[in-house]
């Protein structure tokens, strides 16, 4: 079996300043706005903020859904192994799938979002525009905007709830995508 950990130098991630994420103390299931049949876990506070944001978006005529929330390190490794089995190259995969331990999804605060109904190119949808203008009110931040220096590609779908809501800072960070 392929050992992902053998292929990834922890030093590389440390050099990039990427934190090693630990699991949260508590995870709860969520059914609001979840892709059909998907089991979705997140922290209690993330769930309450997601519910509020989902409802507000719906009232504005915008449909949102979650494709992924919490992922364990084992699930993260499986994701990479599956992509490798389909012919993916590890160096490229690691620009959009973090190595186990380094995914924000381990925190239970990161959500991969899509519009509802799903869109082919999420960043071109009214749902994405709505998120860029409104997520700061609920404490969510685009983790990997255009030109981010994490080593990950631009991920318009990936939003992370910040435990401390710093509205101004979050709002500014959304503007980065427009540079
Ligand atoms: Zn993500």
C-alpha cells in the first residue's frame, strides 16, 4: 500500500507555514443544505453559523449546499490514494488536496460549498458572489483566494469558519480574490 506520509516531507509544509491541524473537541451532524445522502460533521458553532448563513442566502434567492465538511486524516489519505489510483500525480494533487494532518477540514470548521442546484463553475455563479459579499457577517473566510501563498490553488469553494469574528479583516480578505 502506498504510504502517503513517506512521499510528503513535513519540512516542506512547515516551510510553507502550514499549520498541523488537530481535531475539534466536539463534532455534530448537520442536515441543513447538505448534498443528498452525505454525512456531514462540523463543530457546533460552525453548524449554527452555517444554518444562519444558509437561511439568509435562501431569503436572498441564493441556494447553497455543502459538499464536504469535517474530514479525518484517514479520509484525507483515502482521497489522495483514490486520486493516485485514477492516475493523478502526487505533486499536483498536493496543490489542491492537503496531506493528512494539514487539511483545514480536520478542524470541523471548513466547508466545501456549491450552489444549489450544483454549478459547473462555482466561481461564476451568483452564489459565489453572494458568499464573497456576505460570509464575513457569519464569520466565514475564503481560505485560499487567488494569489494565496499557502501553495494551494485558488479554491473558491473552500470557506472556513473563524472562531473569532473579526469582521473588518474577514471582509478585506474576501477582496483579495478580485486582485
Ligand atoms: Zn475544502
